[in-house]
C-alpha cells in the first residue's frame, strides 16, 4: 500500500486502525458486488485510460457507493479528490478506505459546517478539471472562486436541486464550463428518484420511528418521481395516501392512481405522517402545523432542509426534546409534533441512503459523462446539458446485462416500418 | 329540427327512425355527462365564436364521445364534416344523431373498405380548413390530393401511429400545414393511453373471452404508457405478467415494477394471453406462435392490425373458424390458437372503447388546439407541433375542476426560490 | 340424438333450431375447456357409475357452467332435472342443449315469476333423491311440500344466503335430510366468492355503465370475501375505496388494507358508486340515498335484491326511466340516482356471471358432495354439514393439477415434527 | 421509587444507571402511546382489581411492548415475574425498567442458553398461577416440573409453534391446566401474523442487508398469514415472488394472487432471497441450497431456527465468516450463500420486532384472556381453548375505537332477517 494521503492531520492511529481498514474495505467490496455496472464500464475502458492526466473533484455523500465511483475514476486514470456533499453524511470507514487508496479525502465524520465549507475550498485548491457535485454547492463555489489561471473543462451534477441552482447561473450567462446534469437521464430519475429514494425513505421512516404502517394516513407533498416511488411502496404496506401538489398534471395523475388529492390545508388535519419531496421551500408551514393532529410525524426527503418550516417549530417550543435518535418532539398547544432527522434528508440521515444497486445507475451515468466530457469538452458550450441519449441507453443495457435479462431487437422489417431504414 | 344532412342516400326510414333518434341523443347526453371539461371550454368560448367561418374535417371513430367533440366544434362556429377512422368503428345511432344536428356525416355502420376510402375523399371535398385525424390516414390523403386551389390552415392528430406517418412526411419537407400532435400532450398520453386504453383493453378481453383472470400469465409486448396501464390493472386481478420490449429503459422499468422481462421467444411457451401494444409491425410472428401452448389468446391494441402476423395464421389454417363473436380459432399442429378481434384494436372492437371521461382529456386538447390553430396558424410553420404547454396545463386544471379538486398554488416565496420571480 | 325432452311445450321450431343447437353445444364445450377439474372427476369415477339409480334435482342458474355439472351428473349415472335459481338467469341455448341431452329442463328464457315457481314444483314432482340448490328456495319448497311417500336422501346448497335459510329450518329441528353447504368449503368461498364474484362484479359494472374507474370513489358495503375480492380489483384500477361493515374484525382488516372505513352515513356523500355485498336486508336506505351526490350508481351483488331499498326509490320517483339496459334513472330532489340491474345480482344480470374456471371449483365441490351423499347418507343426520375436508383438499389438488403446478410434500421428518407420525 | 427487585445479582451500577432508567422509561412510554387499547382495558378494569392475589409468570421477548403488558397486569392486581422467550431478545433498558417497577425480572441482555433455561426455572419457582408463554417452552417446563404442591389455574400461549407443542401434550391427555391459545384469535393472527410479522420481516431484511428490493426474486416458503403479509408488502416494492407450500389450498390461493407457485426444488435456482415462515422443520435443505445462485440470502421468520438446515451450512464451510452484523457468509462450491440472523427469527433479531401498535392487539387478547382465566378457570377443563369470541370482538372494537373509526350497527330489521331476533 502506498503511503495514504492524510489531508486533515488525522492522527496516525486513525490511518493505521485495523478495524476501520477492514470495515472500509468490506464496505467497498460489498457495494462493488451490487454495482457490477461500474465494474463493467471500467473493464471496457481500462486499457485506454481515458481519464489520464485529468483531475476530478467530487463533492458527494461519502458512502460506500461513492467509494466505488471514486475508485473507478482512479482506475481509468484520473487523479481524484473528494469532499462531502453534506456535513452529516461522511462515513468514517469509507473516508479511511479512500484515503488509503490514493484519493485525496477532505472530509471527516464529525465535521462542522465550517469545516464542510473549508473542505470544499480544499478540493477546489486541487485545481480539478472536472467537478462532480451533488446539490450544486461546489459548482456555486467554483463559479465564485474561479480565477483566470484555472480553467475547468466541465462538470456533472447529480440532483434536481443542483440543476435549479445551475439553471439560475446559466440564465445569467455566467456558466463557466459545460455541465451534464445526470438527474435528467432516464436511467437516473426513473430509477434512483423513484425506486431508490422510495425505498430508502420508507426505510428511514421505519428505522427512526418503528411506526406500524398498515392503516396509517401518509400525506406526501410532491408527486414527482420521488413522491411516486414512496407512495407505491406505502400502498403495498396498506397506508392511506394523500398527495398535495402545485402541478395540475401531477395532481391529476395522483388522482387517477387512486390517491386522495387536496390542498395541504385540507390534508393537515387528517395525516398521521407528512413527507415532503418537492424541491421547494416552505412547503409545510405554521398554518398547516396548527391544524395537525396530536402525535404527527414530519419528515423531508428533499435535498435541502427548507421544505418544513422548522424555524417556526424551534421558535414555538424552545424546550423541544430530542427524544430518541433523529426524533425531536415539539410541544405545541396541547399537542406533540415529531420532527424526524431535523427536517434533513430522511433517507440519508435516518436510513442508510440508496441501495448500492440503484446508485450504480446514477454513478454509471456520472462515470460515462465524465469520460464523455474528457473527450468532447472542446465541442461543448458553457451550458447545461442532459446526459447524451446514447449514454442513457448504454446504462440501461449494462443494467439489463447485470440482471441477465435479454430483450428483443428490432427486426429489419420493423426498422424500416419505423423509418430507421430505407 | 333542421332537415338533416343525408350524405349517402340512406333511406328516409333511417333518418326518421324514432328509436335511433332517441338512442343517439341519449348516447350523446350520457357522454356529455362525463365530459364536462368540453362543456366548460364551450361555455368559456361560445360568446366569441372563435371558429366562425372555419370548416373542420374530422376523421375519428364515430362514437358518442366524438359526437360531443363534433357538436362542440359546431357550437363554437365551425362547419363540421366527419368520416370514420376505421370502417368497423361506426356506431349507427351516433352517425344518425350527428347527421340530424347539422354535421355532415360520411360514414355508415357497415361500410366497406372501399366506402371507407371514398368517405375520406368526400370529407376532403368539403374543403376543410383544419383536419383532425386519428391514425394519419386523412392527413396522408390530404397531402396526396392537395391542390393549389385549396389551402389547409392546420391539422391535429390523435395517435402515435399518425405521428409516425406525419414524421416521415415532415422529414421530406413535404408537410403542407402545421400539425399539432395531441398524443404528445401530457394530459393525453399519461391518461388516455395508460388509464383509458388500459381499462378498455381489459374490458375488451373480458367481454370477448370471459376468461378468468386470477393466476393467468399475460404477456404484454410493449411497455409504453399503454403497456404500463394494462399491466397495472391486470396485476390487480392477480395475473402474472411478462413484458417484452425493444427499448432497454422501458425494459428496466418493467423489471423494477416486479414484472418478468424477457424476449418474446422465451415468453411464448409460458403465456396464456398475449397482448401487443407496440405501434410496431410483425411483433408476434410464426416462430413465437409455434412455441405457444394450446389454447392461447392473441390480441392487439396497437392502432394498426399489423402487430400480430395474422397472415401466417390464415395461411396455416385455411379452415379457421369464427367460434364466437370476435374469436377466431386456428388449429395449428395439435393445438388451438385464438385470435381476438381479428388482430384489430381489441379495446375498440371488443370493448366499448375508451370511457367518455378519459376521452374528454384528449378531446379537450383537440378542441383547444383547433381554436389555437384558428388564431395562430399564421405564426406557425409547416411542421409538427406538440400541444402548447399552456393548453396542456389548462386541460389538467379543467379536469381537476371537474372532480372538485383544489390544489396548492406556489407562494411568493416559492416562486422566488424557483427563480420565477426576482 | 335421443328425442329431446320438451317439458314446457316449446314449439318444435325451438327444438330443431340449428343455430341454438350449435350455440348451446359450443357454450358447453367452451365451458368444459375451462372446467377440466369436472372432467377429471368424471374420468376417475365413470367406471363405478356411483350415481346410478339416483335422481338429482337442480335449482341453479342455467348457464354453460351448470350444463357441465348437469352433464357430469348424468355421466356418473344420475337422472337429472333442473329449474332456474332465478327467473332472469336462464340462457336459452343452454336450456336447449340440456334438453337435447337427456336432462329434464323446467325453465325458459323469459319465464315469469309464476312460471319460475311452477318449474320448481315440477322438479320436485320428479321425486329427486338429492336436491342441489342455489339460494335455498328449492330446499324451502321441498320442506313445505315433502310428503311421507317421498324421502330425500340429501341435499347440497351453493350460497351463504341459502345457508342462512337452512340454518333457520335446522334450528327448529325441521331439517328433513342432511345438507352439505358448499359455500363453507375453502375451495369454494376463498376463490368463488373472492376472485369469481370480484371479477364478475367489476365486469358487470363496466358493461352496464362504461364508467371510467381511475379515481372513482367506490363504497363497498360488506368486507367479506366478496367485498375483499371486489376491492382488490378496483384498487388495481386506481379507485378510491371506502368499506362499511357491521363486523368489527372485518372493519379492522379493511382499515389495515389501507381502505377508508366508516359508517355508510358518512360514506354516502363521498361515493361515486355503491356496491352492496352483505347478505343483509335494507343496507342502503332512504337516509343514505338522501345524502348522496348527483349521478351516483347503486348496485347489489348479494344473492337477494333486498340490500338496496329500491321500494323507496320507486315510490319517490314514480316516473323513473330505464335509460339503457340495466340502468334505471331516478330523479330525486334535484339529483339523479342510477340503479343498476334493478338492484339484483349485478354480476349475473349485468355481467356474464362467474368465469367457468372458478365455477369449476364450486361445482367440483358440488359433484363430489353429491357422490359423497350417495355413499354416506345413511351415516348422516338431518343436519347442515360442511364439505368434508378431504373433498376440499381433493378439489385444491385437482385445481393445481389443472394448472400443472406441483407443490412440495411433507418429508418424513416434517410429519414427525408435526406429530403426524410417531 | 421502591427498592427495585434485583434477581440476578446485577451490580448496583446497573440498577442506578440513570441513562438506562430514562431509556427504559421512554421506551415504555413510547410503546404505551401506540398501545392505547391496553390502557383502555386497564382503565375499565382497574377498580375491580380482577387479578388481585394472582401470580402471573411471563415468558416473553423482553421488549417495550411486553413492558406495557407486564405493567398492565400489575395495575390490575397481579404479581408478575418474567423471563425471556429467547436468549437473544432481551432488551437491557426494558429489563431494567421492569425490575424498577415491581416486576421480578429473570433475564439479562447477554444471557447464555444455560442462563435462559435457569431463568425459566426461576419463574416457575415463583409458583405462578397463570403462565403466559411465547413458544411453549415454559409450558413444557411447567409440565415437566409440576409438583402436586403447586396448582396452575391456567395458561395462555402466543404462537402457533407453542400451540403445536401443547397440542401434543393435550393429545396424550397430559395437559395440567386450561390453556388459551391467543394465536387462534382473529384479532391476533389476522393482524399480528400478517401485518406485524410482514412489516417487521421486511424491516429486518432491509436493516441487515440493505438490499435493493425492486426486481428482486423473493422465494417465500409458506403462505400462511405470515407469508401472505410478507408477500403483499414485497409486491409493493416491485419484487417478483415465488411461493412454496405443502397445503394445496394455500398454494391455490397464492396462485390466484398472481404469485409464482412451485416446488422449492424448482424455485431454488431462480430466487435472490429465500424466507421461511412455515412453522416446520428442515424446509430449506442441502438439495435446495446446492441449486441456488451465487450470492443468495437465506432468512427465517418461523419461531424456531429449524426451518433452514444451518447444520449443513456450518459443516460444509467450517471457515464461514460473520461479514457484518447478522450476515454469515458461507462459501460453497464456487458460490457464496448469506445466512441472515443465523437462521433465527429475522424480524426480531434483525429488525426491531413487531410495532407496538400491532402487538397491542395480541396483548389485548392476552390481557383479557388472563382476566377471563382468573374468573372462569373453575369452569374450564384441562384443554386447549381458543380466545372466546366475545373477547375477540371486544379487542376489535377497542382497536377501531383507538383509530376513531365508527362502524354501522345491525338494524332491528337486519337482526330479525339474520335470525338474531324473533
């Protein structure tokens, strides 16, 4: 083993800790086992070393899945550095494993918000050519701090939230490099957002509360792919479901799926559990909380902890109690309201986040997009791009392959019928 | 009552038939009852008579829902003529009702294929300004027959099949007027294709075969919105479901919904019922049929009857029998294969087609698109257009209104957060 | 062909009608195809002719499935006569087919209620040894009319409704022969009531109304097996479901399945469709109807047409109209209420009744119970019996066999563990 | 606080541990919050103190829900002692909380199997009048050790497994006191087994493995209420499901629910996860494991760890590794097999066991049955009894009440119709 990189002056104890070393390695291997897509992409490209000479700066949740992506980047020739997309989401053994494997890790388990910001700067100081972000924070910083001396060749972004932030920058013609937004890929949002966040949200809810789901009335704010995923699973548990939306098409869809659809105002008094997944700010507000029943649970799975008006809660009950891990109890006018995971991403904080298997789809898009940027950045403008369709399709093909599923091909006659052949 | 228009020399008996008159009127009223969206659009626009002076030529299935659209066009000022989109889908009482209400009807219940084509010519001879088609047949004819003397100002198209035909014309730069393809509207395909075709397909299957669904293995070729809709309903009945696809993303989605996904070749020996909904040609072929079990049912819900290789069936068993309405039995090498509705659209031929309520969504898009064309045709190029987003959203709003559902509006703070306000 | 029996002086035209003959034969064959269980039972017992010398009197709905049972009885040696369990449920071609095949048919398609009763007497006049009934009507009559000169050796009963009537007779110690109630068999009610009535109820609803199901709020009165079956299917269609119950255990089950559970009083104003399946009298009453929305559908699938207070409806709107087949429209104080199938069994009158395949399970229990009675009647008391467990299990085994499903057997070690072996 | 009872010489540290005291109290309160049924029963009976003078010996999993039952017994006057139903299921803070509240606790978190047995003896040495058991172990011991000097007045039993053991004793006429088997109550098995074990099994599976469920093929051995519950939830997650059974009726039901049904032999090569819930011994055996794919998970939720042949696994790979908590990896002929929770009850060991809310149903039956025994033991024989119907119904009523659900009552006319009134 090379001498591991030790960015933040960890004690030697940490780096030579046998237990952490094994735990981190096991976690990496266990994730790899479910992420065979990444392994296949590496296998196919390793000879050409397409990322040689490139520096990639990652700002991602430091999980075992991220370790698989980071290691894959290195295997394809990149020099990789990483900081965490959220101060709460650093897993110690993973940070350790990466640091032990030639990746520059600027993150630690109990990092403060200040450290979290400092670590982002440290990644930028490495002068990455490509930035891969989850939430748009590092992209924002890169735009603030970009100097003439350093030129980024491109970036990728994992989430819708990040996309919205980049959209604003782009609208002012201030984007400094092309960014491929992975979230728009079919093989990302149709699966990661729906099935991945769906499963991990329910997992987080159960781990934190141990609530008995059959018969519970769950109000889901937002019927995008995440809301669709959560509601489908909860239906299987026997929950009653109410959907609130601002988009009439989504609302109509929810209605025809058999869900109750109404304003949050009307849903407030009947829900047992409220889950926000809108990407919006200020969704559950004072006026809603006031109408709720005693003993409700409030949770958020949107990227930022702005969907529930927690400020109101903290202000209204300064004596709130953390009654168990990730449950804060507020006593408001004769009733109790339980806030889960402090209103932060329930599925990451409360559960174990997405399964490796579904992360593999997103990260395959990331990996192939990074390779794509390395080859095509000269042809691209400083704009937001979707994942190229051929990459999207390629990821789906890899995924079916990993499940040993074979599907039909168009016959010659069919191609002709479809106008694909003359 | 005005003297009814009588296009094809029907006997006076027909036009004065009291029973048919009442039946047609009832059907129209019964459909109107479920199509309050159309009524609301008419109400909002009737003062301005936006279609005054315009001739609209319709080529649609002659059903009670179509009668609601046709009457709405007339109420908004249009002069409307109609022929059938399929020689088998003319409902006598509806044709009668329309003919009795100032609509020029070129269609009759038992029309031959020759008459079907002749009737399309008759509609064109009326020199319509706008053509509204279902399948693209009338658009094709309009392009073949278009003379310099007559200028179309625009067209609309209901189906994917029609879209594909128009796409080919457009790709040769031969499109002679702008066409709005309604199928692309979210409020069309998310609902009509999924829930509408889903329900009517199962309805058609049950009416024709009376098959007991629990435990049956149904193979669905195609997992677009139609396939998604059918499979969701059949799951509720306790069917086992196998999906075949050529698109890897759709295939992966089907897999994660819990369906079996494989090549048709592998599905052939295990299915009890096979339903095609691909929009493709030659999907179920000789090599598949040969592997099937004794007693399977074959059905198609794609627009054209080209998805099942019926030619092979007829050739292989010249003595096939129509054993009951819409079931043709073929005896092939020791086994029987039952073809439903001759391989034509199962849900229209075998069932009663889409419910009025879901047709209202499509037809609201049609109606608003026709009004849009009447106002904006000068600004449009001779291209294929999607339904404008504001119309799509408007239809969803009308629909929610018709169900008395109110949804949340973005707050000022949220609009700002989303970058919609400064 | 033997000279057919012609019980009610049909014209020769009827009996020599070639079309009816073919139609009846086809229907019988089509049903047989899905009722291979019956065929297997016949095959296994035909050598011994266990029913030789016995007269069996049937009072069943005259459908193609009944023809398979009746023919099976004859094949096993019985002399069979039949009348209809409901004056509306006689299918002409089936009556014809049976009459042409040595079964004494006392039924005709358009029989009046008087004829219906007369025909029951005619069956009794044949002096049957065993009575097989659906609803308990013929059993009641048999008890009223039983003379000393004729001794019944046993009876079977298909429905819960019949069971209740027999229970009252038994409670007065007036039962004149042992009756095996087929409904209690697991292989009957778990399948016939749940899946069979479930599917045919939805089928009847769709055929009569053509209603678009997604998003509809359906109120189901009764959460026994029938209610469970209907609700599971409607959930798949995207309906919202409210259950009303008088039994707290069933109510709790419905709640945990995710359904809304409340008093009918509270459900009345929110339902779009109301379906009764309780076996009770006077379930939907004046006070409920008054609270309903405009345009609701009322339907019953309980055996008797007593679950909806139709008397109130007819009285309140003497000018009600039959607006289409099986829809009666009542105008009540500013709103319209649509009664389906006159409040009679929706699935039989409106749909095509149960699929042959599920009827095969019930009728296999009937057939084996009749054979059982023929052998064991001497050992039985004049009581109500359940289907013997070994018959129940045998039917399940036959059914699995007909689907080519093989299941595990207990190992020696497992039998020992379970205390079945020493 | 009274001086706490300290049965097994815990250090004073343990008993004065402030953290544990608060944790145990919180857990008790948190559970009570979801077990309002128990509270209501206590409230209704507390005046009469029906259990005064009675000693109750409990052998249950030492969880927060059990603490609610134990405290309720004391509140109604009983003197209660408790040992654990499983050496692995003792929760320290609960043991602590009970010991601090006048309940004699013979259990500790890390008890050995020897201690586990010794603790059962200690409970018996308290000379309980009534024994409440989970698994039948304490009942067995009570029968072995019963002396003439001590007379039990009755017992209750929670599980099917315990029921089977008692059945064997009863069949030899050796039962020494009446036992009420709670599992037979509708309000127990319909809810606890189905929804409770269903949810906690999936929870355990996710906590231990983090497996991504959509698309996974899960083989469930046993389609009793537990199998039904697990499969319904997994269906909602998008799993493919295969059921194996030895009971043909259950198998047929699974088939009609749309599940794949076959012999375990055929299921072995296609499953990703195998879950046993049969109550049987030796279900997954060498011959099945040999046919499985690489990387499968094996889990059991039956009461005893005899359903999977773990002996074979341990023998075949003596170098097996505990790769993470509750996952043991066996390397067998080129493939890996992962055994979860050592083949012990997955939902208790891996998850957090049943939700308090569903346990409340079982424990309400327990509590009311114990009260019933205290009043009626003289009238009962030394036999196995079901929970009296009136208790069952009462529990359902309490449960509906706790959800604020009101249901219809039979009208006078309906009671008469049903023969309940004259």
